[in-house]
C-alpha cells in the first residue's frame, strides 16, 4: 500500500504502475518515481544499517547526497553495487537489496557494535589486532567481511559502453533555473552549447517549487525553456548525464546513463556513454547541497532534509510523514514546512534556533497553520527504528548551549536544515580554490583557474531572481568574448522574498560534553561522530587532512557531500579556530561514482590493442599455425603437420632448412628508406660500423647503441645508392627506432639533408633458406644468382612473374639464403609461387621458433632476449662491428670505468654436460648453492633450445668474464630448483667457419 | 607513551576515550639539531626513527612543508614485495620486507601489513623468460618466489580471465607469497609516534626555502619558520628531490612524473591477493575497507601537479577489464595522482653527495612505499656514520658517472 | 588473375561483413581498391623541387598544412617536407618522368596503405567516437585533411564532399583493426560495407 | 588532459603526441674529450624544473615533427610552442 502517496501532484504517471522488490518484498510505484520516492510512498522507514555501528537508517535526502539508501540492484552478471535509491529511476521488475543487515534489516545482530561503540572510536584498528603478530591474518579475515558495501558481479558484463568526443563553445553543467536560462541565452546567440543535467528532467530545484516565473508556473517555465533549447540545432541537451570530471584544458567527462532507467540489461543498446568534452567555456550551475544539523541521535529513521521533503511532495506526490517537526537555523527550510502542511500533514512545528524576526517565510508559515518555536533546538531523538518523538530545549545564543530542561514532542517525521553548501566540486577539480564566506556560512568558488564560471546556488546565490540574472549575464559575456552576438534577454520576473540570515549552528552543544551524550553523527556513511573528531584532535590529528583520514570523515561513497562542512566547523570548534583557518578540502573526480565499463568504453577485448597481421597471414592461418604475439604483430610460431607436437614440428622445419629448403615470412621486420645528401654522415653517427665505406649494393649487419653505450637495436642495412639506404629493425623495435632516429635528426642535426620513410607495411619480406634456395630461386628470376655475380651480403633488383622484387643475399640462419622484398599486395601471390617452385625440394614453411633455433645454432643474438638494457656490443661479442676512427652514438660510454670492467657479463654458449637436458631459459648460473646467505650468480641463460641438426641441446648465456671461462663448468638453476650441469663454450655451435652462408 | 593494545582500548573506553594522548608532539623548530630530515613522509619519518633507535641520536628534527604523510605516502597503492631481479635491489627490498613483518609490534602501531601474495603476470614468451630469470635469481638470493602457470593462477583467482584468446593471454606469473599490502597512513603516523617518543621533533607546516653551506659543508636550512642549524641534513622529498638538490647546487638524474591511481566503491571481498601486469599497465588489490585499489602507468611528461591525464586512467580501466571482465560494472569512486621521481635505471639514490653532510634519498620512482622501512634503516645508517650501509652502497649518486647502473629494466621492468 | 591492388588485410573481413551487415542507415563504408600510393619527400624552399613535382603530376602540390589537392590524383600534405599521392593511374610512366637532377625523393607505398571511404549523415558522429579531432561542419572543411588517431590506430582523414564523404587512409597492417573498429562502433548507426571495384 | 598546439597542425589532443623530455641538451661535439663526470652530466643529469620548462614533443600520430614547448610543470599551462629550428633553441644555453 502506497500509504504516503498523495492523490495528485508530482511528475508521475499514476496510470503506469510499476512493480519492484526490496529485500524480497514486492511493492508498487509509478512511472516517474525514483526507487527512493517509491519506498517513501510505501512508508518504508528502515532502508539500511550503518557502516560501523549497524544502526538502523532511513532515507535522508533525495539526490546524490543520500548516505543511507544504498542498494544492490539486480542479480547475476548485471547486478550493480552501491546504487543510491534517490538516483535510480524506477522501472518494472526492479530488484533492490539493502547491503547491510543480518539476519534482517530490522534486527541486525551486529548492533552490538553500537552498544560497545566506545571500543570502536576513530582509528581503533591502528591500536589493536597486533598481538600475537601472526593472528593479524585472522583479524583481517573478519574485518574484511565486516567492511564493503555491495558485491561485484561474478560474470563478465554483457552490456556495451561507448565513448563520444565532442567539442563545444560552452558546456553548461546543471539545468536548474540558472543553467537553463544561461543555456537559452547562449544557444540563441548561435554558440555551440551542451547542457547536461544528472536528472531525467531539466529544471533542478524548480521541479520542487511553486515559484511563479515571468507569470508562468515553474513547471510551465521549465517546459518553455526546454522547448526553446530543443529547437536550437546548435544546442545539445543531455539529461541523465553527470559531469563527473573536470580536467586540464577544459576537458570534461560526462557519464550519460542511456538505459539504466529502462531495465537491468537492455540487449543491443548502449548502456552508458562517456562524453569526452573539450569546451571553450564552462558554466558551472550544479546547485547546492543542504546540510544536516548535528545533535544526539540525529541519524534515526524518519529524519529527512527539508529540501528532500519538498522534492518528495512536489516531484513525486509523496508525503513522508503526518506529524512533522522541522528543525532549522535558516529561512529556506520554512518552505518544506509549508509544503508538507499544505499537502495535508496534521501537525507541523518549526523549531528555529534563531530568535523571531519578521520575514515573508514566517508569515507564510503562520498563514497555513504551522506552529513556530524560536530560540530552541532539538536536543535528542526518541525511538530507534523509527522516530517517535523529539526533545526540544531552549537555546541560549549567548553561550551557544542549550538548556537542560527539555519538553517532549511526538512526531513521525523530523525535518532538518543546517543551511546550504554550494556544489563547488567541479570548480575545485578544475584547479580553482574555494573561499569561506562568513555572511553565507559556506564555501563559495574563488577565482576560476580555467575558462569557467559558477552561477546560481553553486555560486552561493540563493534568491531565484539573482540566479536567473547571473545565468543571463554569464552567458552573454561568454558568447560575446567568443565572438558571437549576444541576444537581448529580459529577466523574467519572480517573487522577491526577503530572507533573514542563517545562524551558524554546527552542533547542538549541551552543558555536558558531547562524549557523554548519545552519538551525534557528522558523516552518516562512515559513522563518524562528533566524539571521533574530538578524539582525533586529542590524539594530535589536527590538520583537516589528518582528521578526515583518521575518522574517515568524507571518505564514504558520497564523498562527504553531507558531512564535510559540518565536520570542518566542528573541528574548528574543537581547535578553537575559525573555520576559514581549518582550510578547504580539494575534491577529485569522480563527482559521483562511474562504472569501470563506461570509462573503458569500446576499447576492450580484441579491440584492447590493434592486432597486426602480415600480408601472408592467410597462408599461416590455413596451415593452422599457432601464432606468437610480438609487439602488436601475430607471427606464425611453427607449422604443425597432422597432429605433430611443437618439438617434432620444429625439428622437421630445422632439418629441412639446413638440408634442403625452408621458407619464412619475415614481413614484420621494421623497414626504413633513408635518402638525402647527408644520408651517409647521418648513418655514420647512428651505426657503429663504417657506413661510408660500404659499396653500392652492399649489405651489412649493423647495430645501434643508446648514448649509454648499450645495444638498442640491430638488423641488416644496405646501401642502394650514393645517398640511398635501406635499414631493417627488429619487429618490436620498429616504431621506437623510427621516432628515435627522427628525434636525433630533427632536434640534434636539423641541418642534415636526410629523409626517412617507413616501408614496413609496403614491403613484405620472404626468406628462402637452405642449400637449395639458390637453385629454386634461379628458376624464377633472370638475374644471375651465382656467387660470382651475387655474392653473400649483396642486394639487387629483380622480377618474378612480372612482379618487381628486391633480392638480398643475407642469412639469419647461417645457411645459403635469400630475402625477397615485394609490394605487400603481391606478397601472398609470390609466396604461393615460391611454395610451388620449391615443391620438388620439399620446401618447408617455418615459424619464429625454428628461426630462433637456427640463429642460436649460429650464435646470432636477439636484441631484447639475449640482451637487456645492460649489454654493450663488446659484451655481446660484437666488438668487430665497432669503428675505431669515427664517433657514433654511445661510443663515449664504452670508455666509462664500468664498461671497461674485466668481469662484465659476456655472451657465451652453453652445453649441458649430460648432453640431453634442455636448460630452462632464464635459469641462473652458479658454482654451487651457498649454505647460507645469497648464492653468487655469474649470469643467466638467455636462449635455450634442442638442436635437431646437432642432436643435442644448446644455449646462449650472459656470464661474468665468460670469454675467459670456455671449458669451465657451472650449474644452471631454474625456479623449480632443478640444477643442470653445463659447460661454457663459444657462442656458436654449427658451421663454425660460416661456410654454408657464403657457399660458392 | 601509553602502549596501544586491546586492553588500552578497553580501559580508555571506560573513560569515554578522554585519556588518549597525542600520538606525536607537534613541535616547533629549535635553533639547532644534530640532524635534520627534510620530508615528513614515510621514508623521512622512518629515517628519523632509526636514527634515534639504532644510532642513539636524540636531537633530530623532521621538517615537513605540509602535514606528515600527505605526499606520496597517502597517494600510493600500498604494494609491498621484494622479488626484484638485481641482487642489489632485491637485498634492499628484502631487508625492507623483513622489517615490515615485525613493524606493527616494533612501533606498536598496526600498519596492517597483509601478506596476501603478489602475482606479476606474464603475457608473452619473453615475459615468461624474464619471470623465470627473476624468480630463480630471487630464490638464490634467499627470497621466496615461485613461477605459477595460468591454471594455478585461475585456481587462486577464480575471477581472472585466463582465456587463451585474450588480446594479452595470461601465460603465467611470478608469485611472492610473503608480499602483500599495508595501510599507507599508518606507516607515517606509526613512525611519527614512535620517533616522537624517542625525542624526535616533528615539525609540520615548515617548508624548506634554502640550504646553507660553508664551503662544501652544509650548515643548515632556511625554512618558512626560520633558519635551522645542522651539520647533517637528509633530504627525503620524493618528487621534489630535484628542487631541493638545486638549492644545494646539485643536479640529479631524475624526472618527476605524475603517477595516477584510483579506487572503486567498497565491495565485499572479491580479490584476496595482488595482481600486477606491466604488459597491460595495471595493478590491482582490494583494501581491507573493500575498495579495489588500482594503479595506472606513469604519465609521459614531467609534472608536479599531482594529477595526470584522463586517457591514462581510461587505458588502465581497459587493462583491468581485460584481466577481470566482471569488474566492468564496478564503479570508480575517486582518482588522484602523485609525483614520482624516476631515475635512469629505475633504482633509487640513497647516497652521500658532493656537499659534506648533505644526504639524498630519492629516485624511488613508482616503487617507494614498499621500501619505506628499509630505506629509513639504511639512510639512517648513512647519515649517522657518514658512510653508506652495505645494502645501499650500490645506490650511490656516482654510479651514473662510472656507468655502474643497477639495471632493473632488464626483467623487473616497471617497479610498483 | 591477380588483382594488383587488392589489400588482403581486409579481404576476409569484407567478405564476412557483406553477408552479415544490415543496410545502411545514412552510413556506408567502401574499401577502395585499385589505387596506388606514392610518398614524396623534398624541400619547400627548393622551387625546382616544387616545379618538378607539379610537372610530373600535372597538379599543384598542396603547400598549406593539412590540405590536399584534387586533379588527376589526390595529393595530401603529410608534413612540411612530405606528401602522399593517391592515384588510379599506372605508376611506371609517372616514375619515368622523374629527373635524377632534382632533390625529389619518392617511395612507392602502394602495398602500404588501404583507403576506406566513409559516407553519410552519421559519418561525423561515428568518427568522433574514436577521433579527438574537432571534425564539426564549421571546423573540418572540404579540402582539409589531417593525420590523427581513430581508436588506437593512426589514420589520414580527409573530407572530400558535403554528403559528407571522408577518405580514411590507414597503414595496411592497421586496416583490419580500423575496419573492425568502424564495424563495432558503427553498429549504433548501422554500417554497410561494400567492396568497390 | 593536455591540448598541445603543433606548430604545423594546430591544437591537437595530447594523445597524438609523444614526449621528448628536456629540450636544448646539446650533444657534445667531441665526446671523447669529456671526462666521465661531464659525460654523465650530459647523459643523465636533468633540470627537472618545477615551473617554466622548455621541453620537446613529437606530433607522432600527425606530421611526425619534433618541436619545442614551453610549459609550466605545476599548472601544466603551455606558454608557447615553437618549431625546432626557430631561435628559441639557439638562445637556450647549452650544457
């Protein structure tokens, strides 16, 4: 039964009944309800249990500030934790569960925490659970289970989230009166405007008021403004959209909830959108938050903010109580008393801490039969699962305390208001400071640090007419200095209400110290009480940041929207300092929580990062080759035939390459075309070898060093012309090397006439490897491939079946081999031609694993595997590549003390003494395990394989002064603690003289 | 100092908690100290504590420009481990880890060191080679470490995505079981309380504006609260190391970058260990409060603004969802940034300087929190004896001239 | 017969799309085949270079940053010393015209790029899901081009008419990613892949 | 989230650029004449300025040009961007 539902009023559709469940119980609400308004309509008093003391709690607010009505929504893969009932639009079938309370909300066993609460003061956990030390694990187990609000889903999220970049002239945050009128005047000028509001309906505070604006009811006025905005093509309206982040350079992030209001999961629809906004100007009009008052038991179910009461009445046609007491220190709350009385409450008493003075609000209240009591405060609340009565005492402003004598007043609703705090969060996020205002007793935005300005109540402007005025002028200024012509807007008339100043009443102070009184809550979500703040101060945590961390004030999921200001003020009292000296607190994103999913957007799963495939990929895939991820590339790892395992496949491939003919897709190599008058002198600085001495058509193996002297990258490079070179880099290094080269060229040697262009994508590279490679290739090309005309380390242009190719006689296997570069468009076609031509010689495609075995047999290094950031060319046995005459990058570093050390790690070969154990890559090399303390390590195994051609395992390693240790024996120890005896050899195992690759 | 214990909690409860005393004295600067530590973060306070405890120095001050523990100590993701590749680093971090293990009892303040294990994931064959290399080195250095395969990971962390078709499939991981997380605020407050008890002056709201020298000997510091004399000054200011060193005319091989992190709303226990992945740039654990605590990669540019760029957060989110597809509906509560001082070899500088009596403790990059106790221990030794402890000797400033860098890039890569 | 300018990178992808994708709702994507790409390098301070290029291609070299010229070919500005020629003409005769006397450096990139054409009312919305550049009507005009990012790939983006039609030129090995990206993000608008011959 | 003005392509999102660190570190003309300390200074020592800082950025996703940026490392405000070969570099004292 919706016992608290009024017969008329509110923006709800009484013909559309919606069913929902709360903690398993079924209830009904209407289209247009929030979950919170529906619960209030159904007279649900207890909606949760508090974080630490498990006290029963009811709904306090009606928006982002709500600290108690925080639920688990839905179930299974689509469940969501920590959702505020005040922000959830009701839909049919909605399932909500409160997140604390066992066995039930009305009886929570953990209430004992409340009885023994003195033990659980601020920071108690720092002081105990220490002895005996090993028990912490057990303590922690239970602490963790006590903590935590909701539960994360256990299954992957079936929903889709999306990103949208957008640029605009003016972003307006908040579509209340100020934001709306700013939007209209900016929009009319032709500026590109976005106006976002976190609610389903535009209008903000006006939705809950009966103001008359320009002769229209607030409802009509909102409608007319929205109508105008909709007709303007240059304006984008975003309802249900929370601006949660304000970053540098007016970059703001908006979380639009597209389908949350429809159901738990809407297949085929985008659930939430992240708008990534770059705005030339930003208008902050998010409004203000009403503050609670602090007094004993101020957390009992049935206590509600004044603004929330008006909201429930006007927006949802729900009346939260029949006999209300309203406790206030300011005029604005009077409206709630008037609203609830007019809505049919039997009795309403206003308890005002101020002395009586004439005001429109007082007259209006009296007129509709509200009782008033001045110079009085609420000193305690009676009833713990729902409010039964309050104790009222006279308040003595002279010494700021309330008299002991108290009278009891029965009620089922206590409305309170401690004044307002502008929502300065985004202003603060943008880098702006906030300053305390002693007239209005709140923080107001200081000077903006980015192109933005705050208007309306988030600027501390309370009177409607002033808010509208600010909206118009702000918009007009902005559009004007953006070069648009501001249109004249006349300020719509609205009621001028005279209001009396509020009285700063941060805490109802009794004669007795607050420690001896019932709990007075400052931060509901974390159960932070006045005594916690006093305790923190007593223990020396006096800075606001310390107090917040020690007492958890403001660390709840509402991020202190309700409690922070009261907390700071009470800290001020404890320290006997004015609040402005307590300092402000800086706010960080997110303004309200956002799902990981919407922040991640579309770039997840296979779109997490691009996957690059070679032009020949289809062949590898058809052959069911498993792929190895190298950088962004997919490279075939090996080509299993039938159901071969890896070892036998690789053995077959190796033997084929060594004994007849193998073919490999080397297209992922980085390829760079270098030309220009100064190409030679540029490359002389980059490579360690003498580039100038290279003949045209000659190839060379080259290495590049960082300035620290360590090997950066390597690859074959060739001189194609006087001023024309072709470089190759490692697959992983390609992009880095290119921008690194450009950096040197452009920043250090801009005078050099050099042009570098990447050919990595245009050219595919096919390696034909093995004793029969020349014979087979010769059948396809007219070029004479004989050693005489085309010796080792040469390049030339040629043609196969009308396709232009570049031929390189180079070898990464130690065999007679040719690399064929071809326009990628023809690569697969050419590959197939070669496969056909090699058929009679058992041409065998091979992958990265066989490539590794072949090169390891020859002791060729892989940069990044056999080297890391600490290996220089001499260590790697590449001293022969280093030019004596010229300077090059990194050369000087090779002469540093540490580079000259005799005991540096050097590249060596390893053979397992038993001649059959393959040593795990990464194994460390030692003499013997130390009985105590660290065992000295002489190096580690960088590459290790079984060599099919040799019939035994081989390995490469980096070993301290390794080249002086040939023949010595060491132990290779791996993480499984197995030790293999190895002997140190030269880093070459096959064809020691290198005859195959140079074969005549 | 009244000892903290369950009993003291009970006793104080009876008196409405009115008899607790201040955890530390909020001191005002004296004119002269035997040693001054600049920087009231975890490292600085630990240094002061061990100076007093291990080296009997009583006349010491810690000066902090803001509130103690308000810098990176309050801004990190609290991971503690020691499974580094290089002997030099691993021994230093292991010393630290050993101190962590008895710290709550030593300083009588619960730092909630939770040894729930840390997994460093491997996504490529090279990752796995590096993991094998690092783990076997750890074991030989007497540090607990093991290599686990994808299936073992799945058993330990049921929610993690070990699908072989993932963009970055999980091939395995290194696991250090003794590693874990701790409570960041507690480390600063606990050391402050313990140091204060031993007579150390903790001076907050006191910013250093200059370092005075006589010839090459440091003589004191100028601060916003006046000149303070001392022949020994230890600078422990993380991101601002270059700024302070500059006051003494010293250049450092450091770059200060923004490092960002964020937490989710508090959840019931869903992750009982710590996951790190350098390949996808994300690391995640769950605090005792229930928040998922997540760290991103560092931002590319130099930044002292304690904030970074949003796309770094977006990328990190994508990485976390790649690892835990079920976290997509979990909500980010708060994000923030710290300032990390990164050195060329990703290793700290714990060293004497060309200026006699001036000592530097910086360059921790993203790995500082875990090192807090060991850093304090060895730095205190360095200051007290005017020569490094054997554990921090390799981390001298002059290694950059000799070229004797400690290369963690090799396998440990990014150190968190 | 081998289609010389076929980009295999997208091939599978296209075939599968043809069957599976719904008809366009104001959005279409064409994969442009049979075109050649040439990369030109040289100094704008060298008038001989500029004259020679214009002689060879019979078309003005766009000297304004982030613009392209249209004639027999499309010539896009890439960098202060770099341009990309996209043409349907056979390259041999063009390349033969190039004089070794001039400091003009040219590389064939035909196998290195894939061009897509994105067309229709929703083109801007779709692109701006993954592109941070301001491509609003007033900001990104016909004749303008820009190298920028789409999702996690680099692209060359050019606006050729008011439909609007965008040319998206992407490195071959990123073409499949861009295709997938457009498909996934295009769902919202109903993308339509066709292979133009 | 920075918005950087490439001297050629105009204002672009930070994600289109890559960072090059401190600008105007001149490579010694005769490295072999330097002692280890001076070489280390060139190699590793950095200003790491807190405040106005001259640095290098590369429009890596765009025109691939390296250029100079004067930026406040605290507020992240970019004062100016200049092409490499412009005077800014030359006027900058070289170490």
